[in-house]
C-alpha cells in the first residue's frame, strides 16, 4: 500500500482510487442512513417506554398502602411531624404547611386537624 507515503499514482491508478473513494462514500452514506433510521426507532421506542412507565406509575400509585390508611392514623402521623422542641414556624418547608402541599387529600386532612395549628 502506498498510503502514508509520497507515492504519486499514475492516471490509471487515479481512476481506480476515485472509483474506490466513490464506492466507499456510498457505503458511508448507506450506513449513515441506516444509523439515522435506527436512531429514530430508538427515540420512538424510548418515548413509548416512558409513556408506559408513566402509565404504570400512575396506576401503581392507586394501590399504595398510604392511600388506604385511615384518616385518624394520617392525622396522628401529621401531628408527630410537628417539631416539639421549638415553636411552630409557618414555613412552606415544614409541617404543617408542607403536609398540606403534598396533595388535595393531605391538605384537607391537615386543615381538619386542629392539633396541627
């Protein structure tokens, strides 16, 4: 092979090299097209997987144990979250305000629990 040398090909070799380069460029183009198609497929499958995962998560949430706890138990848990070693500060990052920001049912429970306030 003359690659990496100062060899100067003749006219006939130049035609062969040009044909080789053109053929190789077509192969590269074919591979690029195939890669692009596979990337689209991967993207589509990833989107589908995320959708199914979100669907399963949403339905899994319906059967969580915490959803089946009686309200009085949840109220006791909420009261236990109040820090007893200092005065209650109405802060969005602490109980009881934080508990009421989790979901609408927790908000209703926290508002219906006088010991939190």
